[in-house]
C-alpha cells in the first residue's frame, strides 16, 4: 500500500475531491480515483470521504493506493539494435510500434521483455519488476535512442543527470504547416488534459514546467522538418508543445488529425542524439540513432526525389 497525503491550500478549495486528486495524481485515471473513493481509501481529516465532497482550505487528505498485482514478465528473444553497451549501461535504438515497458494489455513484446533476455540478470531493479533498468522512456510510435541501466549505481547516477537536465537529447520531427520562425522556445506547463485523462495538455493550473527548443532544418510548404531539444522530459512533451502552437506532428493521431498522404503509424518523431556522462568513468558518451527508413522515405518524397509514396 502506498500512502500519499495532501493539504488543501486556499486557492485549491471549492472543487470536487475527484477533480482535485486527478490534478495531483497524474498517473491515475479518473475512474481509478473514483474507485479509491468508493473503497474508502481516501480520508478527509481522518474520516472517509464522499465522492461528491468539495475540498476546503486546510483539509488534510490521505490516500491509500493498493500495490498493483504484477504479472511475471518473461524475457523474450527479441532482436535489439544496440548503439552502445558496456557493463553499466546499454543504449538501444527502439523501433516504431514497440512499447517500452509492460502495462495493461502490453505484457509481451516490450523493450523490457527484450532487454531482460539480452542482459539476463544484469539490470537495475530501482523501478521494480515492470520497469527494470528503465531510466526514461519514449512513446510507442516514437523511434530512437533509449538508455537502459544495468545496475542500481548507474541508474541512480543517470536519474540524477536526467533530473538536473544535463542529459543531451535531440529529436527529429516533421510537423504540419510552415513554422514562421527558424528557431523558437516553447515554455508551457504540461499536465493531464482536463477532460480526456488519457491525453496530456498545456495545463497552467496543474501542469509541470516544460521547455522545448526547436530549430527548422528544412521547409516543405505544408510540412516543416525540425530538430527539438528538451530541457525537461514531460510525458508527450514535444507532441503537446508543437500541437499547442498549431503545428502538430505529422501522423500524430492523438494531438493532431493523424491524417497524412504517407500511410504513417503514429507521429513522425525520432530520438536521434543521446549524450550523457558515464556514471563510472566520468567520460562523456554521445550516440546517434540513424533516421529510420520510413522517416527517410517521407523526406525523400517531400524533397521530390520520389514521384509518389508507395
């Protein structure tokens, strides 16, 4: 059981308890929060809370979150494209369509299943059974460089680098429309969408600070090829930020229309460059994941090197 406690501040009062908790517990769905309320696992000032209760200044809220039942995660002999490896860290080039770590509905075929097989017992256990060795993540339909830790020493060091924004991350993306400026910075907080809890959004009330830098590499009229540099690593950050300024990623079926003439599987986004200080040697390591073929093919079409996309 995980116990969490909040104290309601003046500016937070007046809203329903489930709405309040949805803004605080970003990893939990509204239905999960309502079940916690129904099961009596949310207390207001030491008393069980009604689902329609409206929070007041000074309310002390205690939430008990039961530990999830964790299935056995099996190692699977799934080929990995390895960009760098030593006794402490592994950097892989994740393909499109692969989920990083197991979750509801995805307990097989994930990157974790693959690295469990590749590394055997040499993985950090800090994030538990479902996320061994995983210090950061990229979306299922995003490709590119992903860092995996083989021991807790490496994990703790690299997690601190990630927290301090010293890990270098450069992404390549194709966005819809023609960006007016050659460079730009999007500084807008990201949190759960206020209506659709499966999505993220620019959320000034309950979001966390997020900063994305972009630079135009090529223009194609209706599309723009850009490089993005992350200062922070919020969920769906590039996708949310680019959509928020009217330039969603090409193929993004969550934050854009998803429609394109290229028969894409999700957003056109690639984690190309990953740089970090090696946790044991102190040496700076930088790896580059080449653009996947589908991305190169779209670029060739846009550059008029192919008569049509087939």
